[in-house]
């Protein structure tokens, strides 16, 4: 899995992420999107340093980066994975 979620509120404090990713070709539409629970510490998942924001500093904001992140099938949330 590769991708970035920008400006994620309080992500430096999370231990578990819910992630939606395409698991089938685009032609499958929404049926080709699956949900996963991904724990912090999985190789390929990184949380960047905090943004220095003006004003609202009570919520820590950072990016979550997935770089060649391999998520086990046991992390799939819900039904069967589309073929």
C-alpha cells in the first residue's frame, strides 16, 4: 500500500489507523474499496513531525505516510476481499 493522508488531526497519538484502500480495479467502483485496521509500527507506515500552525494548536496535526506498507489479510475489516 502506498499513499499519504495529509493534515491528519492527532495522528501522532494514534496506535491504530482505519484505512480505506482500493483492492480491485477502478471499474469495480465502490465494491473495489476495502477497509483495514493498521497498527502503528507496521513496516512502511510513518507519521511525520507535527505541523507548526498559527492559532489552533490544541490538536496536533501531521501526515500519515504509507510506503510499500504490507498489511496482512487479517487486518481486513468486514467481508471478503473482492476478486
